[in-house]
C-alpha cells in the first residue's frame, strides 16, 4: 500500500519528468499535447461548418419564400385581365372584330 502511495506522490511531485527516463516521458507528453491540439482544432472547424450550414439553410428558406412570392406575382401578371388593364393605360383596347385566317396558296411553276 505504501508503495502505491509513494508512486502517486512521485507523479504529483513530477519526479517522472526529471528522473533517468525523463526524455521518453517528455516525448510522450509532447505527442499527447500535439494530438490534443489537433483534436481541438478539428472540433473548432466542425463547429464552424455546422454554423455555416445553419446559415445556408436559413438563406435557402428565405430564397424559397422569395421565389414563391415572385412566382405568384408573375402568374398574376400573366392573367388576361391584368394585361388588358396595363395596355388600356397606353390606349390599346381589344379588337371588336375577330381575327380572320389568311390562307396562302402555293404558286405553281409553269
């Protein structure tokens, strides 16, 4: 029991950093620190991508809503009554006589 207690005290005092096998321990600490840095950077990048995706989804919703509004406006403008109203302001009115079909006969060569 006392040996385990001494081992824990040695770790807490940091003796493993200054004894004979210290270079091996320092290399392990540097390696673990490097991996932790990569993990933190990866996590930050993933969070940034999640925020970017959320912003793009919001933009897609807004653009879809705008598309629906514009499409309904265009459908309203295509209505005959709407067109008649617009051209009446310019002095154009619908014809009172129906259109006549013109037939063109082919000329034969003699």
